[in-house]
């Protein structure tokens, strides 16, 4: 069984490249189940209800989120309408939406969990302590478990990988928009990567027009961010899971660049 997991979709270029090429990727890698982080899909900052509906017409089984989940207030009111959307689990309750969900594919029950980091991130409940009481419950119910750890610090992401090693099928970081080259199977067979990267503009600064970023860094004055133009990248991983043991057999990075979409 092959699971495709793609990094943060950024703005219109990210949405457009998925419309144009997601099915091609699914065919190329013989994908059975697809997880996509969508927390930057609208203007590079958050997700609107309209864009959520548009993206979920594509072959996306689950869309995880992150610290920008409430950037567009309409999603705050509509998120419960979307079974496929999972927001960070460690938001203080009560909170709209859900932090994990169960999904079916090829006779397997798949749990997808979204959790947010603490270091250099908005203040949230501790992700490690939030997950602790759920480990037994989810582990007994799901055949496969995928955890999107939306965090800034590489140290915190690596720590989460070790924390969930042997329990989660895969732990993958999102948020920094820069793909890391440390994909591997951990000691107890959990597939791990520190950051998936992003699905969006290649010729920008993590998705934003590079000239705007350079100007703000040099002049130290704020300027409205705009999504970069040009070539578009698709970053992520494919996790291959043994159908008999439910353990990951391999993890490999996906890095595609499309000049036009």
C-alpha cells in the first residue's frame, strides 16, 4: 500500500499544480491514499471554505492544517462540515473541528493526526502530553497511523519522531516549507522526515515574492506579502506499507518542479 503525503500547499500556484498534476503523481507512484497539508492554500496564509471545497474535489483523502488554520474566519464556522480536514489536536478545548480522524482504504483503518509544535510557535497545549492519553486508544483502533507534526524547530520534530517510534506508521514535519533530506525508518520502523517541504512557488522565499522579502529584510520596513510567480514545486513523501504486517517498508522523498501549471 502506497501513501502519498504532500507538504504545505501555498496559494493559487499550489492549488493549481495539484489540479494539474496530482493525478499524474498518484498514477506514477501507484498511490492508494493521499494526505495533503492545506494550511497555506489561500493566499499563502490559511484556508477559505471555498478553497477547501475546491481542493477536496481532487483525489485528496485527508487535509491536515497548522497554525494558520483560523486565518480565514469562515473556516472557523465551516470546518465541521469537512470530514477530510484535521486541525491541530492540541488547541485548547472547546474548539471547532477535530484533531484526528479515521478513514478507510483497501480494508485498512487509517488514523491521521495533526498536532502543532511549541518552539517558536503560537502558544498551544503540549503536543507530547496531548498525544499521551490517545496512544492506546488510537493504537487499538487503527491499522495505520500518520502524524503531521506542524512545527518550526527541527529538534522538536526529531524528538516527536522518537516519541512515536514504533507506534505511528509515519511521523512527518510540516510548516517550514523547506524539504529536509533525512527521510528514514527509525529503530522501531516508524517512517520519519523532519519536513515535507511545500507545494507552491519555487522561485520565492518559502512561497513569497523574493523581491518583497529582500526589501523588508534590507530596509526593515513591513510590506504586504504577495505570492511568488514562476516555476512551481511539489514536495512530499511516499510511504510504502506492507499489507500483511502494516509496517512501513520504505519512505522516499517526492521532489517535482513544473515550469508551467
